[in-house]
C-alpha cells in the first residue's frame, strides 16, 4: 500500500485563511498536518479536511513554543517527508481610534507570534528539505507590510520582517531545490479582522483567498499577492512623496482592536 502523494503542514489551520487552505488542499492523496491552539476549532477543521478525503494529523501547539514546534515538525517529517510547510499563524494588533501608543504587552505578543512563530515553523524543516533537495516553504505576510500604516505599527513591522525573511530564504534555498513562497493577502474576511473598523477595499472570502494561494503554491510562485489592484496600489505608495501618502493615510478613520496575548511560559 502506498501513502499519500503529498504531505503539507499548515500553522494557524484552525481558523480563517489557514483553515480554508487546509480544506482547499484536502484530497484523498494528501496528508495534512494541521497546527493550532484551540482544540475545538482545530478538530472541526480536521473533520472538514477528512470529509474531503485527506489523511489528517493535528498538533495543539503554540507557535511561540520553539522546542515543541521543532520536535513536532521533525517527528511529522520523519513519519513521511513534508513537501510543503506553510507558516501562516498570526494575530493582529494596533491603535484603537484616538490612541497614540500601542499596548507594549500586545506589541511583544505579536512579535512572538507573527515573527518568532514563523521562525519556529520554518527552521526545523530547512535542513531536512535541503538534504532531500526538494520541498517548499511558504510564509504568510500581508499587503500591510508594503508601506507602514499609521494605525498598526507593530503588525506592519512583523509582516515586513516576514517579507524580508522569505525573500532572503528564497535566495538561500533555491540552489538546494527548495522553493520559498511569500503569501501577501489584502483584506480577507476572517475573525482576525472582524472587529477592525476600516475601509476594506476588495475584501474577499477565505475560500477565495485559499483558491488563489493554492494555485500559487502549486506553481511554486515566489510571491502570491492578491488582490492585484490593492497590491500594486500599495506598491505605488512607496514611490509617491512620503508626506502626500501620510496626509491621506492619517485622515482615514481606522480603529484597530488591541490583542493582548500572553507571553509564552
Ligand atoms: N484576514 C486578513 O485580512 C489578512 C490579511 C493579510 C494577512 N493575514 C495573515 O493571514 C494569517 C492568518 O490570519 P487569518 O486572517 O486567517 O486569522 P484567524 O482567522 O484569526 O486565524 C489565525 C490562526 O492563527 C492561529 N494562531 C494565532 N496565534 C497562535 C499561536 N500563538 N500559536 C498557534 N497558532 C496561533 C490561530 O489559532 P487558534 O484558533 O488556535 O487561536 C488561527 O488558526 C495571519 O498571519 C495574518 O496576519 C490576514
């Protein structure tokens, strides 16, 4: 008997984009290794993927727990080599309307999850994939990383760091046959931004985002950015005069909820 043809690990698979992506990949010849923190949500996501025919394994792990992430990912890879690892787990935080400074606790929390959590996901798989001379790694960034937004400084900073990390890794791993993709979403309707008060131009469902991401990953695209119009609009702001862009951005009414995450023990 042969095992599944493709093994895919996804963090943040219990909700939103990660969950929709897991379901999008769920086929009888696919093994999915799904990581999240919330047991109920992760079980529901796993059940939806099993209904699609996939072989599913789950791990209730906080991405901040470097040792647990390392051991779980190495063990999953040893059982059957992972073909694709997607560092997707993330949170948002920012400035509620009228606030001047971000909550320092929330800032440390978002760095630990969005940035260190991405390192904790990617680092354990680099050497095994490099040794095999095949595989793919993907990281979820954001259009918010392209130009700093006055209402979510630390979120933009973590995602900008993820962008440069992915870009750097891509160059480093290409000669080993390992592809690195950077996923750059615009607004996607998920729990992450349901309490965000802001214009959400060209917002889309998580199912639609997952289809776009899956197609990009199947083609081993270096950058999977969508919607294209918003992406190129954001890129344009980086070549316009800073004062002009700041003028318009600071006049938007935006209210970003504070996420207070506990630091890992
Ligand atoms: N939605 C958007 O508009 C948008 C736009 C650009 C980029 N993104 C990025 O897309 C990614 C997914 O976001 P989403 O919109 O799908 O949000 P979401 O629905 O809130 O899902 C976030 C996922 O990350 C997991 N997670 C959070 N902290 C974790 C931790 N410490 N350890 C393990 N898992 C953790 C959550 O697990 P639990 O359920 O267990 O808490 C959940 O599965 C994030 O990196 C986000 O920054 C989203």
